[in-house]
C-alpha cells in the first residue's frame, strides 16, 4: 500500500510517495517530467541492484535516458565527482528540460541535487532514495551539496525536488550497518520535536531492526511528515531561533567527527547518534535533562546498533571543527540542544568549558 504526503511550498509543492515496489511505478515519474528525457545518477553499489529496475520501464515509457554511475562513498562527495555528473550531462547534450533522477542514498541525492541546481543554472530534479537515512531525511527538503576538507556540506544549494519516490523494498538489500545509520535520523526526529513518535520508536525498535514492512513504512511516514512540516515553515533555515535548524540535533558534534576522522570512516548516522548523545549530555549539564533522560537516549541508540561514544579526538579539536559549522552566527556557535525529550532548541550561550566537558564525558 502506497502512502503519500506533500511538502507544501506553494507552486513548488511536491509529493512524497512511500511504499513497496515503487520503482516500477514509473508513471509517477513520467508525469513529473517536463519532456521525456532524464539522467539517472546512481553509484556502483546501487546500479547492479536497481538501475535497470528503474531505467527499463522508463525507457519502455518512451523516456530517453542517460545513465551516470559514480563511485560509492562519502569520500566521493566532492567537486571532482560533481564534475563527473556535469561532464556526462554535457557529453549527452542534456538541455535545461532534462530531469536529473537521484537513485541511491544521501550522498547520491546530495550530489545529483547539487548538479541539478547548478547545471545550466538549474534543471528539474527527482529523488528516488534507496537507504533508510535518505528516505527519512536527506531526500526531503531540498538541501543539496558537497563536502569540503574543512567541513561537511559546506558547499551547496537549496534545490527542491519535483517528487520523492521511496520504495521500501530497497531496504531489504541494505546492510545492517546502513539500516542502523538510518535509524539514527529517525530517532533524532522524535527527540527533536515528536515525543509520542520517540516513544513509539522505543516500543517498536525491534520490529524496525527486523525490517517489518509495516513498521518501516510507519517510521518513514512519520519522519517525513515531521520534516515536511518543518520545511514548509522554514524552507531555507532562516529561522535562527528554531525552525528547520532544530532538525540538526546532534549534527554539529557529529559533523566534527566526520570531518576530524576523514569522510567515510564513520557513517553519517553513526556520527549523528554519538553527536546527539553529546548534545543530551550538554543539555543535562545545563539543567534541562535529567540523568535518566540521557540514559534513555543512550539506550535506544545502543539498541539500534549505533555508537554512544564519540570519536577519540581532543575536545579542543572538536571545538575547532565545530567553529566552522553553518550554524555559527557572528562568531557565536549555536548548538541544537534538548530542553526536554521531544523539544529541541537552538542555544548560543553554552559555556565553552561545559561544551568541552560534555565532549570529554562522551569520548572517554
């Protein structure tokens, strides 16, 4: 059964379809194309599994296709790989009406989306996410970009897709480590703004780890609904006191882990899990969370197979890397913390000594 919700952005409103066997529902894609021409961007891991499952019915529907297969991994989310997409589009004489289709996880979605935002000053874009993390988070909301050696996602653009098509059957081939990484973003959403959802996750985590279709579809739907509501209200993260920034719970600490260790060593969701524990520990030190709240957060991440200890980097190194975060305003680091479970806030007044102490407590 397919579930559908919308990201409400006026004339740019688009649907998110969630369900099994959606790769064969090319009618949902074709109706969103300006002309019957598309470029499918994927990677070397996904291509043998799903490229032809999507491309063959599109071709049968009369869509002229360009296939672009990239190397797999966060370490390839850079200028060189982005230019490989541009090179292929130019070589195939793709014009401004060609739709770029991202088939893969968050790295592919970010790369293909940024290519769509920049190729000939912008072409249409469709997301077909194949990982849990991309289905619940990165495919929704229009954030695209690449990494810089000094920071994650530092170069990019807001470029909304025309459609998100989340086929839950693709999760059957997802390695367990990738499934767990996706669950980190799901748990984060509950902690940041939806306590009943967090409580549902605590009760249903074993079903999610067992990949029960109904449980996965429910988790994806509730995650996307939360994110769609936030994006509709604060599309480009201009609300400095809340809004979309609150979905970055754990990310400032987590991005420091990814950048400090080198992109690709930790999965993004793993870094978010450890980063969220750090944010929770700092929230406790500020008097907002009780110790049992932090234990509860640690417990659910551990049950999901995620790290609850940060990378063994000096606290000073964390703070230096966090100083490059996109949430820094006028030299002040704005962290997303927890006033209580289910209620995140942005906070720029945490003493640096307390931030360092929270980091050290979670990296021992």
